[in-house]
C-alpha cells in the first residue's frame, strides 16, 4: 500500500517537472509568449507612449511574405518568411543584426501566401511547420537540418484551404502536431529523431489552423487543440483521446489556441461560431460545458485573461469586448476600431489591429480605456502577426518587416 502511494507521488512529481519545462527553455518566447496564453510578465514597462509611439530601436526589411510571429531563445530572435515561393528562417541578435539564415523548403504561395506557424525553440533545436505541412527540426546554433517530415504525406492527411498554420508544441521528449488525417489526426513525434511516438485518430476532422496547448496541472496531462469540427482532449503521454466537444463553423477555421485557467478551457472562433467555456472534470478525463456566447467570436487575434475577465475583439460582431470569465457576461463592448490581436502585460492590453494601429489600453472591466496609440507604417500586406514582448521591447512583424520598439 505504502509502496503504491510512494510510486504515485513520484509519478505526479515527474509530470509536474515535465510541465515546468515542457514548452521552452527558461527565457524563451514561443507562440503567444512563454506558455501560449498571450500574457507576458515584464516589469516596469511604460504605462503610456509618446504621441508618435514608443522609440523605434531598429527595423529589418527583407523577411519576405509571412504572418508568423518572432520567437526568442538564448538571446536570439528567430522568424520565418517567404521569398520566391521558398521559406527562410532568419536569426537576429537583440540589436537587429542578421546573424544567420537558411532556406527550409517550399512555402505556402496561394490564398494569403507566406510563412505561417511560429518557430518553437527547445533544447538547442528549432521546430517549425510549413504551410505545406512539412515539419522541420534545425540545430539552433548552426541552422543545420536535423530532420524533416512531411506530415500530410506520412499520415495521409489533406491540406486545408489557407495552408497548415500550426506552431509545434513540445511536451517532454515529444513534439505535437495535427496533420488532420482520418487515422492519424494528432501525432506526437520524437523531438530528436522525428519518429512517431503516438497517434490518435481523434474524430477524423481536418486540421484547423490551431496551435495546441499543454495542460499539466490535472491528474491526466492533457493536449488540447481544435480540429475542423471538435475541441479535443488527448492524454499527453499515451495519445488516448479522452474527450471531444463539437465546435465548428462554415470554414472550419479555429486559429486561436485555447485559453486555460483554474480547470477551465475557453475556446473561441470566428465566422459566427463564438466562444465556449469548458470545465475539466475527473482529473481532466472529461468536460462539462459551462457557458456559450455567440457574441464573443474572435477569429485569429486571440483572447487574454486578466484577473477574472477576458479581452479581445469580435469577427462578425465587430467590437472589442471585455467579458466575465466565469459567466461570459459582456461587461463592455466598443465599436469603431478594426479587429485584431490582443496580448497583455501587467494589467495593460497591447492591441494590434488589422488596419495597422498599435494600441495600449488598461485592462479594466469598466470601459475600453485606451491610453496610447500609433500607426505601424513599415512593412507589407496584412497586419496579422501576433506581437511579442521581451526584455522591455515590443516586437511587431508586419509582412516583410520586423520592428523593435522600446517600451520600458
């Protein structure tokens, strides 16, 4: 009896350790920050900006086409772009000097062409997935190719209308991706070799532009992601599908990583779908729907949870909003601004609209409290890439250009 108890404790400790180190090394910024929540934890950032915006420290023109965000690891910046239908990964130091670059292969050149998923850095390696569904693993220092795998060919899956758009998720020794095939719907590969560790058929629904989330504080370590018609909960160690919740829209686009806090998972999609709050039960083995709102229909900009409230912008419902995390009740909504991306730091919202406005606002349920705003005038094409914050600097990617603004 006591031996069994000790073994259980050791197992839980091991899972806890994996949770604390799974996505990235200390100090790394991947998709939507260090933990994919869109929340950053910088200290002493400016609470307002000058009329023309914060100081532009540097910018680099020449990334090519793309909507992928920059990633940071080991004091270096990694970002991808497309030139002449070929994808490239670029490496910069924090002063904006180009240190290295390499071509990784064909990139998505139709239907809003360019690089898509953000690079994930882990244990000296860089992982990325092209719009054609090819996963690449590079040595972080040399950019030498370690391995590559065509996920769509290997796992008999179709590509999707606007190309695979997924940032790889690292959990322990596994890298997680969603080919979207009937048999191999979500897969875990050995991060060192690319060999298959586990596969789940899920519900056989196509990939849906979603980058998965790891939840490690339940009895069962979970991978949560969205496919074309479902939200899936998958056992991170075995690949067993534990639960599936119907969730779809007319284009099967679910581009926002779920938001997790206090045993609850918020999923949100555009094209009229809206937001659903799910409660984890039985240690993560099952779920219950808590509330649904068709009004909170964020398409690609993500939501953030600050305190007991969520903030973001709508799609069909073209307003910015604040809603109660527990109930979905809208506290305020504001029209007249283009929709866009939301990240947060220290009680402030950093909003990047799809018309190129960068907005700083107080995260408060009282009103849409804008403090400062300026226009992003450099760069090309759509304002879709999610900004990041690192070491007092706000990094904004607009197509061909990467900008670094001093916000501390």
